[in-house]
């Protein structure tokens, strides 16, 4: 076993978005900071966010920010006061990463390259004096009722006056987020609320999504109902898969389906949200008038993607070989209803490892909202996905990571 003889004011376990921001925050206050990261390259999960573009924050005010955080939003008031979305944007612009705001106030680097965000975090952490080390913490150390450091899998010990746990959740374990941080928290006496996936692809009872596997739909509206009550409706993009549906719309919707297994959910896709039913009916009549002698299966190519046509006709109860000239008004109306309300029944989620974020973690009642310090073990702090807070898509989860990391860094080492 090797023991690091010199030790920092602040030891940060986890070199992701929250950990690196904590390093910048503490380092700029003149504290000595070490970041212990299991991967050779820090911020690996940042690299895959936003499909590799990195939706770094959301350009909104505090009220809108809170509306997009369903889990314990009030706990985050102090964190957002310390580091707001505007502060996030100023930080990265000053770090040499130009930003842009897109639909839904989503903020991305102008380059559309997540690596620019990851590199900026590493660069700014080092500029603030942080020392980046590679290692995997396996045990939390405490002496005289206060945290004193961590022990690693190889037996190495890293001592510090304060420790910030920024180990992430348990989604995308190959990036280092495997849930091990909650084990460390448990060693300090912390409990953990049930972990469940959030922002994750959805399994459906229907099997015809497999028939359309790989088909991406843009500018469609997805509506979700829970026990008959609408809980989500948004325009965007989704993807059919062998298990059900995925894509940005579905990931956003999944965060609203928090009672999977106990509540009844229904998804409905409006394939032509830009057309009213009356307008769509006129469109169908026009298309059909140009294809009177063709089979129905060959008459919808101008309206629907090729992979969808057999599925839509089958759902409308129209035989593929029915001539367009023989279609009844009732059949046309059935077709219209399917196009305006393509229904799916969610029955579960993909494995939690495939979630963009996980919901659950260290209960906020066990953490000081003004400092992010543990209420159970002095000198121990938390930030990011380890906490029982999570948000919808749109840059909100990264903003939580940056804000809680910044606040923890401000107070660790006091």
C-alpha cells in the first residue's frame, strides 16, 4: 500500500462534468485540488451527450429551470443561485468555446462537437491548479468523525481535508458511471433512494416497431397519457427500434413515466401534426385521385415513409391489394385516424445502463442544499448525478451537474 505523503485541501472523486467544475471552483479560490478519475481520459460521458454535440445547458430563467426538474427542484435553489445557466454560458465562452442557442433554448457549442466542452473543462481545471490522477476509489476513509480521504482498488490512499464525490449514476458504465459512488456514500452512513432509469428508450407491447426498425421520424408530435391524463406532448424526432421506440422525443417522454409498472401509459404519435384532420383528408383524396388504379400499398409513398406504409394499412384494416378506386369513405377515415394517432403501449424501459441519466441517489435531506456537504460526515460533499435530483432533456441535467459541482467546490476545504 502506498500513501500519498502530501495531500490536497480538496480531493474530488470523479472527473466528469460535476467533478471538473468543482475542481475549477475550488481551485480558483486558491485551494489545492486533486481529481481522482478511473478513466485515462476525464469527461468521457460529456463526449457522448447530445449525440456528440453536448447540450451544455438551457438558456432560460430560474422559473423555467425549476419547471424542468421533477425531482427535488427546491433543493437546487442555492446551487442555481451560485451558478446559473447564464454563468455556464459565460464560463464556456470565456474558456474559448463559442455557444449557440437552438430550439427549446437548448445551448450547444457552435462547433457541434462535445469534445470542445470536455476539453474546456479539463483545461480550466488544470489552469485552476487541479492535479488529475487516474485511480478507482473503493473505500471512503474517515478519522475523528470527519472524512479523511479514500483508498483505491490498488491499495493506494489519498488523504484530503475534504472529499467531493462526483462519481455519476449507473448509466453508461463504460464511461465510469457504474453506481460505485453510492457504495462510497453508504460507507459514510448515507442511504440511497431507489435507482431507476430516466431519459431512456421505451419498450412497447406492440411488435410492429420492429418491422420499422431504424426508421427515424422528424417533425412528429408524441403525446403520452397516464391513466388517461395527458402528461407529455411535444414536437420532435423519434426512432423505431426492435424493442419499441427511442430518439429525443421518447427520451424526454420517458422522464415523465415515473410509475412504470403501476400506472397505465399510452403513447400516441401524430405523423402529420401540421395538418388538421380535414386538411389531411383533402390530402388523401388528392393523392388517391392520382393513383386510382394502384394497390393501396403503392399509393401512399408521397405521404408516409416506405417502411411505415404496410404497418399503417394493417392498423387501418385495409388489405394491401385493395385498389385505391375501391377504398370506402370508412376505410379512408380509418387511415386518417391511424396517421393522426399512431398508438403504442409502453410496458417498460431498456436496461438502466442505457439511460442518459439515472433518477434516485443520495437523499437530499441528508445533504446541505447551501453547501452540498453531507449532514452525516463533515468534510464530505456531493455533486451531480449522485444526488437524488434529475431533470428532463434540454441541457438541464448538465446544468445541475455544473451548478452542484461549483457550489460544492466553493465550500469544500473551508
